[in-house]
């Protein structure tokens, strides 16, 4: 299992996300029998129990490491140092972090209570609040970018010749982050923080085209998915348009399996359709 040539690694950041957990289950279910799979999950939560790991037939040859992280830059660097002894060939990375509101207890870590401003998407410009914007930008743009930056060190240690295995990195964005597609307005902070994330991803792709040619970056829109993040906004979702995390994870897994690095980032929805930036 420690031989990096026979072990594939999947890294899942923000692993308490229901989409993240469904993605891990999907990865285990899709694993070839003769492949050793290492899953590294990272979360503010100190532990993560993967339901599917209790199914030994699927979990055969699967190793799971969990790392807890408070998402400050120094902690992320420490996580990367820990990971460097765990990784084989890194094939897929998903970065799921994102907040929209603080109506659920998902705002809290295991042992932290929060006195931050209550978050709810702004309906009008008078709702703009400095602390809320900072929370949104930190979780939705800065944390994913700190990870992308730190992971670059690990990716540079991987083979990246023209015939080396590809690595696909998906960052969970949202369609509302599209600047050209903003017709409805509202949700200033969430929208802008996802638009900023998209720009950070595009800019990284320009550099990766020179330095990490076998890495493909995806800004991914999952569609409205039944998770704590969308809970308060599900009432008006048309029938059939509220997806399960399992469906979305399976779509994302297949998109990542089939896409090829081309020196550019892609902004894709759950169907694999391009969204205009
Ligand atoms: N659900 C939808 O309808 C929908 C639609 C469009 C886009 N998305 C995007 O999909 C992604 C996954 O969301 P989900 O629907 O699976 O929601 P979820 O189950 O509520 O997951 C929330 C995610 O955000 C992280 N997180 C929560 N608070 C944070 C904070 N203060 N700082 C940094 N990270 C924090 C969590 O990481 P920990 O593991 O550390 O807790 C987890 O990865 C998000 O980026 C979201 O914007 C979701």
C-alpha cells in the first residue's frame, strides 16, 4: 500500500459536506479490485466516519486518513506536511468548502461556539454587512485558494510529464458566481465570493498550464442539492431539481474521470455543461 506507483490517492477537503461524503462513497464503489486507494479527508471536524467503510467488500484495499484543520494558513501548511507521507499518485482532489447562511449548526466546529454575525443571503443592498462579507469571502474564496496554493507543493512532487497520469481538481463553486449570467441579483456576498473563487481558479490555471500541465481545474456547480447549505431555500425548487448528494457526487466523479487537462480551467455544471464565466 505504501508503493506510490500502485496507490491512487483522492484528497477531499471540507469532508463534512454531504456532497464530499457521497463522493468518497462513489470513489470506493468505483475502485478497481486490484487498485489500492488512499483517501485523505480534511475537515474542521476532528473525525469522520465513512458509512461505506463498514462494507468490507468495497473497502478492501482502501486506506482512509482523516486530518482536522481550522483552515488558517499555518494549519493548512501543517496538513500538507502530514499528507506528504500518505499520498501515492494523486488522481482527484475536491475542495468543497462553502457557506451561504448560518442557520444550521454546521457553522460550528466540534469544540467552538461562534459569536460571528448571523449569515443570511442579502436581499437588498442595505443588508450588506462587513462581518458577513468577511465570513463569506474567507470560507468561499480564501480557504479554497489557500488549499490550492498549498497543494501545489504536493502536486509538483508528482510526475508531470506529458504521459504522466492526470490529476483533476474540482472546487465547488456555484452558477450564481457567473458574472455574465447575473440576471437575478441579490445574494451579494455569496455570489461575489464564488465569482472571486472562479477568478482565482482561472488565474491558477494560467500558471498550471506552465508548471503543472497534467492538472485539470474545474469550478463545479452541483445544482441545488439537498444539504444543510440549501435547506432554507428548498421550498421553491421545482420538482425533480433538488438533487441528492449521491446523484451529484456520481455526476462529478464521472466528469472528473473523463475530462482531460487542456491548460485551462473549466466552469461546469452537474451535467458537465459549460457555464459562462
Ligand atoms: N447544496 C447546494 O445546493 C449547492 C449549490 C451550489 C453550490 N454548492 C456548493 O457546494 C459546496 C458543498 O456544499 P454542500 O451543499 O455539501 O454543503 P454542506 O453539506 O453544508 O457543506 C459545507 C461545506 O463547507 C465547509 N464549511 C462550513 N463552514 C465553513 C467555514 N466557516 N470555513 C470553511 N469551510 C466551511 C464544510 O467543511 P468542514 O468539513 O470543515 O465542515 C463543508 O465542506 C459548497 O462550496 C457550496 O457553496 C452547493
